[in-house]
């Protein structure tokens, strides 16, 4: 479980020091920081307001199997020429749709096709921790999720956008259902370097310095750890139900072209390592005379989730995702004719 020290997110054992050690996160006791009921009352109130905002935008809540999702149908106005726009599917990160109000507003404004917003309650922190989970709150098994997504999309290709932990789930879906992939955008992805152990350590174990930290990175990391990482249901989700090896994907295994957006001050996945790995993949493709499937976009000062607070960057990326003639690839690395 070793790693490198970069900006306060250190490799090493569970204690957070520089020494080596095993990170048996699925067997170790949970280390929750219990929250007052007011914490959940504020979250639930904001989530209800988010739901009302989605309804005003034309979204309606649906369910397929145990997967619940918001859906806005395609607009009735048709393009004068060319194929209809692909549907867009957005995979949220921790805290559900709360951090993504601007993203959803821009998608609803700019995209004429259908929009799907799947709900993943195991990391949405939508309710206080409970011993008994309703069927819709239990973690979806990957085969069940893939079946639900196929039914939701009626087998059509879609453009997928995912942030943070949602990128891990997207990587798993693209490997198991490549026929659904028309395009993909990964924002602050965790799925490309899961084998290194840094993502696991940075999210579950790393603690920002108590004093003298770098502003704003270490202070945002401290808030992230206190408000999100140590929340009991998030601890249960990532220590008992999230299998990191199931959510890894190599860029060569992507079934479609993808845009990867990295922030240089990310405190979850080490953005420098992810950038290095993706650039090595790109160089290898060029040396073999192949076109890389991944395009990389780097923003030095962005924190985790920085894309979703930058309106100009989101508008540009949404236009790029929905209008660029993305190229789909066949399974097993072969391109479709």
C-alpha cells in the first residue's frame, strides 16, 4: 500500500504516515463520525428542492427494476438535417445531485435529446444511516445495473458523463455493455489508477495537516473528510459494498472515444499519476500508428469537482460531447466498420 507524498495525500499504511502497511479496508472496523439529525435534515431539504428544480426542467422520476432515475424526454423540435442527438446519461458522485445543479441546468438548456440521471443512493447520503435498507437503497449489483440501463436506453447508444466515484461505475458499465457507449466524459476519474492503491488511501485514510496546510487544497480536503468520508453510510458503502477491482478500466479497453478532465489539486485520485498513465497510453498509441481513444484536459488549479463549478468549461465540453462526431469502437480493441 505504498505511494508518493504529493500535497498532503500520502501513500503508506492506514495510519496515514509515510511507512508501508496493508490497507485491509473491507475487514477493518468502520471509522464513522456520526452527524446530528440536523445535518441530514439540511441535506434532505436541499435534495427535495433539487427534485422540484428537476421537475420544473421537465424531468420525471422513473424506476426500472431497483434503479431509479430522472428522465427528461427529447425535445419535440427536430433537426433539419442529420441524425437525432444521442441521449445523455450522467453518473453522479457522492452527495447525489446536490453538487451538480449547474451541470444539470446546462445539460437541460443545451441538449435537445433525452437526458437520464440515474440515482445511486448508496453514496448519495439521502437519509440517515439505517440498519434496514429498502430495496431501492441496497447497492445494485453490476449485472442488474447493466440490465436496467439497457432497458432504460432501449438499447440505444448514449453519451455518458461521470464524476468522481461515478466514473468507476461508468468504467464497469462500459466494460460490460460496450454497445451502449457512444461517447464518454470522465471528470476527476478514479477508474484508471485503482490498481495503484492511491485512490483508496487518499479517500479513506489520508488526513490533511492540522495546521500550515496549503490553501485551498488541504482545507477543502479537511471539509471533505469530516462531512463526507467519515459519514457512516459513506463508510459502509466504500468499505463493505464497493469493490475497487470491479471498477477499474484501462483506456485501451474503452469502447468509445473519451474525454478525461483532471484537476491538478484533486485530493482523491492522484491527478499527476492519472495524467502520467494516460499520456503514456497516448504515446504508445502514436508509436503503433493508432489513434488514442482518450483525450486529456488538464486544469492546474482545479480541486476535486472543479469542472462542475465552471460554467464556461462545462458549456464547451457539453458542446464537444454532443456535437463532435465521436467514433465508436468494437469489442476487443477492434474498430467497427
